[in-house]
């Protein structure tokens, strides 16, 4: 009933393919071309997009890449009307693009991949560098950018974030938490059959929000009916990847289906169903829930297992998501490196996201996993909410007690042995015909080469080598081997060549442990060798004397030193357009749980070999942190539907927690090797405003808002940016330019304090009448004053805060302070102050 089926531009696409076959692909590349004319979202009358969203982009390529899996049709789970009027805008702009290409590249070969029209007016095209130059020379063309690559950057987290007692009750319980809000995920797709995305689990009605007009692709591996009232949109974008010939239909699926696992994982973190039991390798690890269990999910697949992704496809995905009417976009992806050749903020992805901001979409992005060095953030624009990764308090630890009473810590979601068993190294259990030195044997990948008589009933020692890191050897193969030989359990020692490798807990279906430290591994092997008796001639062991008992790691422990910023979480300060300068904008914005996160896993997910075929996986990264915040933003959006994206970001930032469970400062790991020995209190460049506090974010008291025009003035304030701004946005930079420090952000960042600086912040009261007291601590080397010292603010009213900062000594490293607004109705609003004092006040007087 009422299913809308469309064949997508079949004839047009066929012509495009004809052209492609003749293109000299050795010199041709994908370029993203932006035109000066405004995109649909800005050129149609105000609020047009809110009421009548344009429903169909001209993605000429859609039917080509899906042709491998049969014809693609699209179905609309919300059964709303697709009218020709709405399609009209998109196809008109697409025709303008085609006509421009025909005129500029008359008689030449090229292939247009996408027309973007909603958030940016432009297209992606396969052309030679000479053709790209020709396009750049046209007066209607704003910019031509070479396409670039991008990459992918629980059961217990709802409790740790206080959702069951704090945030969910404010929304009427988990049964309704986040209802009516649509979260769009730009990721590796989704497994629609996963119970975390099942419809109507709790029975009551759960309609698709009216403002959402997205559709679901229907292909063989994403059949009709894959979408429901939970998963309400699903598309995939792969034209740039296909053009490069690296799209592998077997692994990557020409459909929204997730062949990786990452997208299924992040989607369920944001909005997976509540109360889904997590059973992996036969163990029950508790029940999982998304942060906003009643929010809707719309999936825009633009990342792939075998190669990552490309900006041209990501921009197409973002453009479609905005058009469809998502409320929040979650990007667990970052560029592989800063976009080349153009100013940082002016790359097509960030420009599209600025337009998305203008339409009221809250955009969350992973900070990147390139920490802990300074300036490592790959998400930098102030209109994007950048999230770093912290631990949460649940830890799975395992240990092994050796016969000499030494206990060695390790990981492994495995049962224990309860009693001591003999240790037998695989290298000492090789059958007579094999050469014992073969690495493959020590890695226990092949039962056939080990002697069952020697191994059975004992703990088998296997070597965890670089091949495991590369996926060439697997823990599950080794476990198979141990089972085959009837071993009592399995112990992995770390190869000495792997230094400081951080291993996630791995599920194991028989007793066992992985020792992540190569030093600890050496201790175990020394004990093993010194306890064993070898034949002096053959060197074969004649008596195995070492014994050990594995404690087991299936039970979770709860740590008080959480949260803690993970070593891999990318750090500020935020670099400006040229590499040398720091921007006056705080990045990251916040940290959220990102380490060892249990969430849904795709049945076709091959990204983590340890979780192959499992329904859930434990993953770590800023990729996992971003969807936590996307889900919490959905809760805020439901409670405060009129909040702008900046207001949502402000609510999350000013209420963030600054302390760990023990009440001490949140720590930040500062080294890849032995990170817990190399840590110190986190600064705003490590954790932004702090660790997300969901309860407090739903009742922020005051908010600091920033508008689209402010960001335009900010872009105009960047040295030499005026022509770029004009080209990209059609706006002439006027007299009003705004420095990053003067944006009304919920933080103050000054990369260079020359003597003195006056800053203002404007707060708006979204709660009841309240009287606030103002307190502050000045950064080192700075004297600071904030006025007024206290103020009464009625509901809906605004109040200016004046901040004066004077440098008192020359200090080339960043120092940090904070302004705290303490309401008599118990609201606390924190504004972090980060300053580098470049010029000392008293040394510059002449
Ligand atoms: C679709 O459009 C038709 C004609 O404009 C209208 O009668 C009908 O109610 C619409 N259906 C929906 C589901 O909006
Ligand atoms: C595509 O992926 C499959 C499955 O992983 C693999 O067997 C095949 O070799 C790949 N094809 C190419 C061309 O890489
Ligand atoms: C987990 O979910 C199962 C099935 O949905 C339910 O029976 C059980 O009570 C839940 N356990 C917890 C701790 O919520
Ligand atoms: C190990 O410790 C236990 C109890 O603490 C003790 O009885 C035993 O003698 C110790 N064994 C060795 C080898 O030190
Ligand atoms: C260890 O003991 C527990 C509880 O007594 C039991 O359930 C488990 O099967 C035992 N494990 C082994 C490997 O014997
Ligand atoms: C296996 O080990 C036993 C005991 O050490 C030995 O007798 C036998 O020859 C070995 N078998 C092979 C195939 O190596
Ligand atoms: C162990 O593996 C061998 C071959 O590697 C196989 O023939 C045998 O059936 C396996 N035994 C068990 C118990 O799995
Ligand atoms: C989070 O905020 C709530 C409400 O303001 C507060 O009671 C709680 O202590 C905060 N939690 C943390 C960890 O700071
Ligand atoms: C702006 O566009 C003009 C005309 O297309 C071009 O010549 C110029 O290089 C562009 N400037 C920048 C900074 O991109
Ligand atoms: C600092 O300010 C003084 C006067 O306000 C100016 O002369 C000087 O160039 C500034 N120094 C820097 C490094 O900006
Ligand atoms: C900053 O310096 C100005 C003049 O140099 C002075 O009037 C003001 O009181 C100082 N403010 C602070 C907070 O030190
Ligand atoms: C809040 O303050 C305003 C302005 O002072 C006042 O008119 C209003 O009555 C107050 N509301 C409450 C509930 O106290």
C-alpha cells in the first residue's frame, strides 16, 4: 500500500556510462566543483525546506552502481507524498550543471557523478587536470577541489551516563526518550535485521515523524521491508569509489547493507532499541540500549569496508540527509589528512555542514583517533560539534596466576580455569615432522601441526604476533586449534616486536587470556622455560613443569578513575587555515564514552575478525563517542524542539562534568605506550568542556547561542579569506568580521593574548527566573575580571557578561581558567578559558 517506487534516471545514467568508458582514467580524477549560485536551501523562500522538503536529488549514478545487485527501487516507509514540484528544484539545478559541462567541455569526455543542490550548489565530475582548469576559469564556478579520502575514525554506558535515573525520566522514560527526532548517520550502512532496529518492540504506536521525507533503497541484499518505523531511511553513495575501480561488490555491498560493522555499531549507540541482551561467544554481557532508544534512524552509507570513503560521496550523503529532514547528523568519519590546497574551513564537507547548520541540523563529528599529540584534531570547524573519546567505568580485566605466585594482568572476555594446569608452548608441541621455528606454528593457527598428546588437558601458549594486528592470523583460529587439541585453555603472549599495543578485550569461548605487555609476556616465558626440563641434545622438553591458573575476564569491574581521556583521542588546539596558527576556537568540544563500547554488529560485518558472526561487538574510538552525543542531542531536541544547533551544543558544553567518579580531575592519557603511566589532568585541549553529563545537559539553565551570520563573519575574519568566502557563499565580506574568540561560544579561546583583551558573552535564560553569582579562576599569567559579579535573569531574558583579560607575564604555553555561573536554583554554567600569553603586559611599555 502506498509504496513509492522510482527507477532512478535510468536512461541518463546509461549515457553517462558510455562516456566513462572512453575516459583516459590514468590522468582523470574526481573533482568537486562548487558554483557561485546559491543552493536550493538558500534560494527558495524561507522555511520552504522545513515544510516541503525537496524529495529527490539528481544522483545520476544511483542506478549504475546498484545494477550489480538488480535494479534499485526506492520505497518510502512514511508513505508521504513525493510531488513533482519538490523534485523540480533538484533536477533544474542538475540540468544547469549538465549544460555548463557541455559548454565548457564541448566534445570532450567526462563523467558527472553527482549534482549537489540542497546544501551546496555544485557537482562531482571525473575529468583531467586540464579540464578541471577549464572549469575553474569559468565565472560561474566558485571552486574546484580534488576529491579526497576520508576514514572511519552499550550495554552499560546508559547507566554510567545516568540516563535511567537522570535524562530518560525527563523524557517520560526510555519508552519515549528521543521520540520524534531523526538521527542521520553517515557511515558504513546498517544491518536492518538486527533486533536493535526492530519495529514496535514495546507495542505502542511509534509513527515516522512527518518532517522526514527520506526513502529506503530496495536491493537484493536490502529487500523491501528492511525499513520500518525505527529505521526510516537508508541510501548508499559510492559513485566516486566506483569510478576509481576499487569498489568490491562482494565486501562493500551496492546497497545500504553494512558489510563492515562500524555503521551498525554507531547507529545502535545513538538510537538502538532498549533492553537488548548482549550475548557474545556464549557469554551474556548485560543488556544494550541506545542513548535515545526511541529516536529514528536514517542511514546514509558513504563508507566502505575495503577502502574507506571519498569526500564526493560523503557530500552527496550529507546533502541527501539534510534534504530528507534529519534533525541530527552524526559523522564518525574524518578526513585522512587536512583537505589539500584550500583553507581548512573551506572544504566541501565543512561547507555543506555549515549549510546544514543554517537549516537547524545539529552536526556531531568524531575528533579523530590521531591523539595524543597537540593539534591532532581532524574536526575543526566551529559549527560542528567535535567529540573526543573517554573511558567509561566498566572494565573487563583478566589475569593469570603462575606457579611461582606471580600474577600477570591481561585481557580476554573468557572464563577462568578455576585450577592450575600445566603450561605447554605451541613451539614445544609441534609434531615430529614439522620445523618448530615456523611462526605460523607458534601462532596456533593450524591444529594439524601440533601434537594432541602433548597439548591435551594443558594450557596452550600461543604467540600474538604482528600478523594478528594485520588480520592474517586470528584469535578464533587459535581457539579452534586449542579446542581441536582438547587443551584446558589458551594463553597468548605478546610478541616482543609489538610494543605498547593496546588490545581490546576479545571474546573467547574457552578459558584463556591475552597478555598485552611484551615485558609481562617475557616474565611468563622465563618462568615457563626455567620450570621445564629439556633434553640437552634435541632441546625437546621432556618434563613440562610450569603451571598456571587463569582468573577469567567475563565479569565486569567498575573503576573509579573513569572517565579518562584516551591516548588516541585527537587533541586541540584547533589549527586555523594555515598550519602555523592556532584558531581562537575550542576543539574538541566535549568527550564522551568511546572506549570498549558494546553495541550492535552487522551479520555481514567483517571489520573486526574477532566478532565475525556475532550480534554485538566491543569497539573503541572517537567513532563510538560521537554517536553517544548524537543520541543525547536527540533527547535535548525532543525536550527543547526550538533549540538551535548552537543551543544544543551549549547545553552539552556548559554542563559537562570535570571530575571522575572519585571526585578527582578527569585525567588524560598522554602516550601511546603505557598510557596509564603517562597521564595528567585533562585540559580543555584534551577534553573540550569536559565529559558529557546527560542529566545536566537537559536542564542547562542558560545557553549561549551562535547564528549562521556569526559564522559568516568569523570566516570573513580569517586573514585573506574574503575572496574564498565570496566564491563559496556568494556573500561579500562586509565591515563586520568576528574573531573566533568573539563568537558567542560556550568557551573562550585566545591563541595570542597581546597585553589586554575584552570579550563579551551573551547568555539566554531558558529556565525559570534565577539569580546567578559569577565566579572565575584566571589562567596562569593572566589577570581576569568578569562583570557583573551577579545578576538576576528572568525566563527568556538575556544578559551580557564582560570579560577582561590582561597578560601579566610572557608565557608561551597555553594556560587555562574558567568562568562559573552559579544559579540560586542550582544551575551551574561553566565557560572554559584557554589563553596563550604571547606579549607580557609590563615588558611592552616604552
Ligand atoms: C497526497 O497528495 C494528495 C493530493 O495532493 C492528497 O489528497 C493526499 O492526502 C496526500 N497524501 C498524503 C499521505 O499526504
Ligand atoms: C572482493 O572481496 C572478496 C571477498 O572479500 C575477495 O575474495 C575478492 O578477492 C575481492 N575482489 C577484489 C577485486 O579485490
Ligand atoms: C535484559 O533483557 C532481558 C530480555 O529482554 C530481560 O529479561 C532482562 O530482565 C533484562 N535484564 C536487565 C538487567 O535489564
Ligand atoms: C605462594 O603463595 C602461597 C600463599 O600465599 C604460599 O602458600 C606458597 O608457598 C607460595 N608459593 C611460592 C612458590 O612462593
Ligand atoms: C569454574 O567454576 C565455575 C563455578 O564453579 C563453573 O561454572 C565453571 O564451569 C568452571 N570452569 C572450568 C573451566 O572448570
Ligand atoms: C606426540 O607426542 C608423543 C609424546 O611425546 C610422542 O610419543 C609422539 O610420537 C608424538 N607424535 C607426533 C606425531 O609427533
Ligand atoms: C582436528 O583437526 C584435524 C585436522 O586439522 C581434523 O582432522 C580433526 O577432525 C579435528 N578434530 C576435532 C576434534 O575437531
Ligand atoms: C551531572 O549533573 C547532575 C545534575 O546537575 C549532577 O547531580 C551530577 O552530579 C552530575 N554528574 C557528574 C558526574 O558530574
Ligand atoms: C574565485 O573565483 C574566481 C572566478 O571563478 C577565481 O578566479 C578565483 O581564483 C577564485 N578565488 C578563490 C580564492 O578561490
Ligand atoms: C601587540 O600590541 C601592540 C599595541 O597594541 C602592537 O604594537 C604589537 O604589534 C602587537 N604585537 C603583536 C605580536 O601582535
Ligand atoms: C587590565 O588593564 C587595564 C589597563 O591597562 C586596567 O584598567 C584593568 O583594571 C586591568 N584589568 C585586570 C582584570 O587586570
Ligand atoms: C520572573 O521575573 C519577571 C521579571 O522580573 C516577573 O515579571 C515575573 O513575575 C517573574 N516570574 C516568576 C514566576 O517569578
